[in-house]
């Protein structure tokens, strides 16, 4: 959802429900916009124990060593909306006897009780974002959840020998209706490297460009403290551009920009926004439009260097909140970030002058929260590197749309493609390395509005293909690729039942698949549920969710097959079987 405190965006009763806006948009359901009192639903499955909410993902593999641990922040987030982030002084634990770590893990543990919306939040260290996430919505009997994130790539920052500002912003609201205070602990675990020889056996450490290697320096592109709200930039419309100036050291030989993105309020469900013609023709002036295509653009000195077609993260209150209890939607507890290769452009950046990186969002409606971290690798054997951009081509965004509607009923098909590529060399003490980066993107969205706008279906697919090749004379080329496929299908049916009651049926399918050189992730979630609403109170409702997660890392595998109905886990099967046959069995069962 959104960090907006405006109740009219979240009109449905039972206040723990933050339904998909489409009800709010459409004229027939405008009456529901009245603010309502929640029903204190004590549904089946109530216990005095808090319910454990979770997002399905592969556990972080850590070495069998005892970590040094540190509680970085402990705070109760009550009324924090529009306030400054909560700060703490971070220093690397001085009682930790180790200096080299093979894994560093950030852990967010929280409990909440009462009634509350889903709140977006961010965690930063010295302005570098470490985690973007969404809170879980509590129950009267209480909930608990834990998010773990591998933050090893931020080692240079986390291991710095100085005090840094750690900040957390959660936009929460407490009043007589929204009673849920988020009680939060943020901890860090530093896992010492087992034995250096073992860890780096047979691998040269000098090139630094192995997958997963850690940057030497990280420059944040976020707003400076002190401020109110999060450190992210807020992109409010399609022409809004936000960014920052920066300078890099003279001996950088590799650069990657990691971008954090989340969408809220009028663009929370951007993939379901109808075209503006439809909005205008039907006088739905308060409803979000601009069609269902969005593109986050990253520019260097005003020139486009990368595009992001984001995954459709559904926050924990989205569409039908009962679908995400206790199995949270893909990416909702740890929003995906997107890497843009900057290495080919280093020649430009090494001139000792100041440059700028900026962000904008095609077709954006209020509001997108965006910031980024520039990861830089430094040549430790030389104080100066040199580079040159050889080629940079920006395939123009090609969007086609077919729109056919009569009144509130219609069909809309939107397709888009884009390609961006850049090549450049960089000369350092490691040699002259030529890096070629390409991005290929494809998008298709087909939307149907029927029943005078009260039935909406959306079928969306994004293919996001990123490749980086680097070549040094006399050695084997290295390549890194990431092929992502994002799937979003939704059926959303609202109907009046007479007597002031209404029924909403929602079916959702979410898929996030990624193929890298040596690993594959397939993650598919299906949910269906309904809510009946009477006198602005949810009288009844349920959500069934099933999820299949398959990680294949060649040597290690992880699968989880889990389903829930209302708050009850129906089955939960975890496996570590790399067998292709086992995988095929799971796939055919879930029609991936
Ligand atoms: C951080 O340390 C400084 C200097 O000791 C102190 O003034 C400040 O209040 C501390 N900040 C927090 C959030 O504890
Ligand atoms: C956080 O929660 C996890 C999962 O329940 C638990 O294993 C861990 O010990 C908790 N951490 C702290 C610091 O309480
Ligand atoms: C946070 O840590 C405190 C102290 O260890 C503990 O009492 C509390 O239960 C923890 N809260 C959560 C949400 O993990
Ligand atoms: C950290 O910095 C302090 C003061 O600058 C210095 O005395 C100390 O030796 C440093 N520690 C390490 C481990 O580098
Ligand atoms: C877009 O947003 C920016 C930043 O809030 C604002 O200055 C500008 O007027 C807006 N433009 C339009 C067309 O609304
Ligand atoms: C939209 O509003 C205009 C002006 O008020 C009116 O003429 C038109 O009939 C309305 N259209 C619809 C579909 O209600
Ligand atoms: C919604 O899901 C339910 C349960 O899986 C199914 O019976 C129904 O046919 C689905 N409806 C649509 C339109 O997909
Ligand atoms: C979920 O809740 C609904 C409505 O209360 C109920 O009809 C249904 O049986 C429940 N499902 C399960 C599996 O408990
Ligand atoms: C939800 O799951 C329960 C338990 O498996 C099942 O009885 C019920 O039919 C499901 N409902 C729908 C609409 O799929
Ligand atoms: C792994 O999958 C294979 C093929 O389906 C099966 O024969 C084997 O028993 C499985 N192993 C485990 C531990 O589940």
C-alpha cells in the first residue's frame, strides 16, 4: 500500500483490508468510500499465540561458524508518518575478534497486534539503502515475522572503522482505529570466513569481478538527513526527475548501480491502470489512469543508461489481504532491486569532475519511491585508471496499444519493447578490460473491463534480459547474465448483492522467475478468495494461497511447496533435492 494516511484510499471496512483500488475507482462502488468502523473479526484459527507470517524464499547459506552479532536498532514504531526516520549510531562491534567475513546477514524481527495497514519501510546505513520492505498487517491476536537479507555486498560499508548513521523509516499511523504499533529489532550477524585458503581455493582474488564479489566503496543516491519521511526520492509524475551529483575516485575499474524501487498510492497497482481515454470518457476523474505500462529510467549526466521494468510486488494489504496471511506475496518483505552496469561509462566518470545520476518513471502517477547505491571497485595497485566509452545505443521505447471500449466495458492491449547497450574499456593494473552491457526488455499487458467496470482481468508478462560480457586480451571472456520473467494475472469481480451488501472475488497469479549463469529460481504464487461486505463491514471472507518455489543452484537446491487457507497452513513441504525429475513433478503440478 502506501504510506498515505488518507483513509479514502483504503475505503473497505474491516480496516485490515486494503482492497484493490479498482473498487474505489469505479462509479458503482463510490458509496464504499465512506470511512467505516472495522468489525473485530475473530475468525477461525484464532489463538493466543501470535501468527507467524513469512515470505517464501531460499534460506541464506551461512558458514558453520559462530557469528558476531549486533542489535543495531530496537524501536516501537507508533505514529511515525511524516516524521523523521528513527536513527541509531552504528559501529562495527568492537568485541568481534574477526576481520574477514564470508557472510553478513541483516535481520528484521517485528511483532504487531491490533489493526493496521501495510506500511512501506526502508533501512539505510550512511544513506545507502540496505532493505526495502513492507510490514505485515496484524491481527487482534498478534503477529510476528522475520526478514533476513544477505547484506554481504555492503561489506565495505558495514566494516568501516567509524561511527555511521543507521536509519529506519516506517510510515505508520496510530489512532483510535489503527492501533497496531510495530515493535521492531534490527540485528546484524557477521559470519567469519571459515579458513581463507578453503574459501578462495583455486580462485584468484585479484580481478574482483567474480559474481558476488564485494565493492570497495558504495556511494548512495538518496536524500540527505536530516529529513522527514524516508531517504528515498519521491517521483510524483511522468515528468518528475530526481537525482544527485557525485564524484568517483581516480582508480575505479568496475561500477554497478543497484536501484531500489517501490510504487504507491495512485500507482500501487499501475499494472491495472486503464488508459487515460477510458478515465476521461467515463468521468472517472479521481481514478488512476496513464495505462498499465511503467518504466524506471536511470540517466547519467542526463543520458539514459538503464531501464527497469519492475516486478509487480503486491503489498500485504493488496487486492485481497486475506491472500497474504500468513504467506506474504513474492517480494513484499524484501523488494527486488535492479542492477545497472555502469562500467562502460567509467571513461566519462574518471575525469575528476562531478557527474549526476537521475531517475524518472515513464507514465508515473503519484508516487514512486526510488533510490540507488553505486557499488565501486577500486584498483588497489594503482592510483589512476583510464577508460573510454566505445559504443552506446538506446533503442527507443516502442509501445503499442489497442484500446476498444464502450462506456465502462472494454479491451486494452499494451505491448512494449526496449533495448539498451553500451561498450567501453577500462585500463587498470589488471589489464585493459572491455565490458559490454546489454538490456533487452519485452512487456505485454492485456486488460479487460466488463460488467460496467466492476469486473477487471489483467494478464501481464515482462521479460527482462540483462547481460554483461567482459573481456581481457589473453584471457577467457567472462559473462554474467540474468534473464527474468515476471508474471501477473488477476481476475477481480465486484458485485452488489442487494441490501447494501457486496461481494468481491479475486484470483491472482504472481510469478518471478530468474535464470542466471549458474542458478535458476522459479517462484509462482496463486491465490483466490472472496470478501462479502455489508454496511461497510466485511461480513465474511477467505483467501486460499499456494506457492511453489524452486531454486536450482547446480550444487545446492531448495524447493518449497506450501499452501494456506485463511490463516491455516494446509501443507508445507521443503526439499533440497536437485533431481530434475522431482522438479518436473512439482512444475507440472503447478503448471509453471
Ligand atoms: C550518536 O552519537 C552522537 C555522539 O556521541 C550523539 O550525540 C547522538 O545523540 C547519537 N545518536 C543516537 C541516535 O544515539
Ligand atoms: C528473530 O526471529 C527469528 C525467527 O523467529 C529468530 O530465529 C531469531 O532468533 C530472532 N532474532 C532475535 C534477535 O530475536
Ligand atoms: C527485541 O529484543 C528484545 C530484547 O532482546 C526482546 O525482548 C523482544 O522480544 C524483541 N522483539 C522482537 C520483535 O523480536
Ligand atoms: C579504528 O580507528 C581508530 C581511531 O581512528 C584506531 O585507533 C583503531 O586502531 C582502528 N581500528 C582498526 C581495527 O583499524
Ligand atoms: C510533476 O511533479 C513535480 C514535482 O512534484 C512538480 O514540480 C511538477 O509541477 C509536476 N508536473 C506536473 C505536470 O504535474
Ligand atoms: C461526463 O461529464 C460530461 C460533463 O459533465 C457529461 O456531458 C457526460 O455525459 C459525462 N459522461 C458520462 C459517461 O457520464
Ligand atoms: C478463481 O479461482 C477459483 C478457485 O481456484 C476457481 O474456481 C475459479 O474458476 C477462478 N475464477 C476465475 C475467473 O479464474
Ligand atoms: C475460511 O473462512 C471462510 C469464511 O469464514 C470459511 O467459510 C472457510 O471454511 C474457511 N476455510 C478454512 C479452510 O478454514
Ligand atoms: C480453499 O481451500 C480449502 C482447503 O483446501 C478448500 O476446501 C476450498 O475449496 C478452497 N476454496 C476455493 C474456492 O478454492
Ligand atoms: C530426489 O528425487 C529423486 C527423483 O525423483 C528421487 O528418486 C529421490 O528419492 C529424491 N530424494 C529425496 C531425498 O527426496
